C-alpha cells in the first residue's frame, strides 16, 4: 500500500496519529474490532453490529483483522 501519510499535511498527520493512538487502547500498534467499536461508540455513532463489521472491513484493506496506522490515515483522508 502506498504511504497514505505522504499526501497529508504534517499537522493533520500528527492529529490522525494521535487519534489512532487513542483508538489503540492496548497500544499494540493496531485497532482491532473491539477498539473500533469502542471508538465509534465514543463518537456517538449509532450503528448496528453488521454496519460496524462492514465499516471495519472497509478500513482493513489488507484483511488481517486489524487496522494499522496507514489504513487509518488512508481511510480518514480518502477522497
């Protein structure tokens, strides 16, 4: 995957990195489905379990069952 951060302003990249670190509750460098669900709940998103899984799978582009920083940045900065 191309480095999604290469097309993001440094200030925005820093903010996204901090948001990712916040979402990564166990600090393992990835956001798993439980952390993703907790993040969206905290943001007030009211989504069904099915919609949560679809959203997670959309962001998890390498299909390894977890969201890495580059996937997170790519999702938030997509056109």
